[in-house]
C-alpha cells in the first residue's frame, strides 16, 4: 500500500479510510496483509480525494456518486445528473404570497427557452425561492431582467459541456462536473464582479489606478 500511496499522492491512513467507507475497492489479495493495486485504484483514489477536497462533497455524497459511477447500467445522462445534484444548492422557497407566481415565472422562462426541467430539481426550487424573495423585497427591476440572466446561464452551461471532452471517460466526466461546477461558480462570480466594476467605471467615470506589480 505504500507504493499505492506514493503513486496516488494520498497518505496510507486516508486510503484505508476510503476503503473502509466503500469509496475505493480493495486490492487483489496476494498474501497475508498484502494486496495488489493497479492504475484503476490510483485513479479512483485521486478522484475521491478531488471530490472531497475541491468539490466539497461529504463522504455519503461521494459514496452515492461512486455507486452510480461503478454501475455499468447507469446511463451517462443519469450519471451526469447525479454528479450535478451533488453540487447544486438546494434552498426551498420560503412560504409566502409570491411563491406561486415565482414558480409560474420560472416555468414560463424554461418553456420559452426550450429547457427540459423537473419541478423537484433543487435548481428549480432554489430559483423559485430567489425570485419569490426578490418579489417580497420589491425588486421587480431584477425580476424584469430574468431573461438576461437566463441567456448568460445558457452560454455558461454550453461552455461547461464543451469542457467535458471525451464522454466515454466516465470518471473524468464526474470529476469535471463536480469540481468544474463548484469552482466554476466561484470563478463566474469573480468575473461577474470584475465586469460590474468595469461597467461602473464606464458609466460613472473616474480614474482607477492599476494594481501594483
């Protein structure tokens, strides 16, 4: 196991923990307290480590995802859906007078843009919650630009799919979806704020000193 640890770049105690939790399969027994490991083990350990450290997933979430990944009967679309759900924020709409209208608006938006959607998907529920909150605090101006947000979301999602590359490499696809979505959300937020600052400068004027090198 020491060689496996060196190849994967993960400490032996961590590898043993992954195996106890059913995240990584055991090696092929070759003797008392000895086993053989192959490149498949190395790759699976690196994937689990990446999902935990960079994807921010719990052990339970990783276990469920590994179950889908290791099941040859799981179609790629379902695997992608499982991977996406693990990193999708789920905030139920707060009860209030604007929830039904928010549901209608999001459903109409999806229909106009030809999106396939599910009413129980966490992203739909979260979007409804955000929209109903905007209505509650009187920010109709933000609701009115919903189509602009949707258009930007489509372009981002298309870029996400382009990054998937070889769809036959299921482990890589899972890693790209989970880590790419988790870190991609942060990157998109950062770029958005950069553009906001730029547009504010263009609109309001003023001189901004470039950062020191």
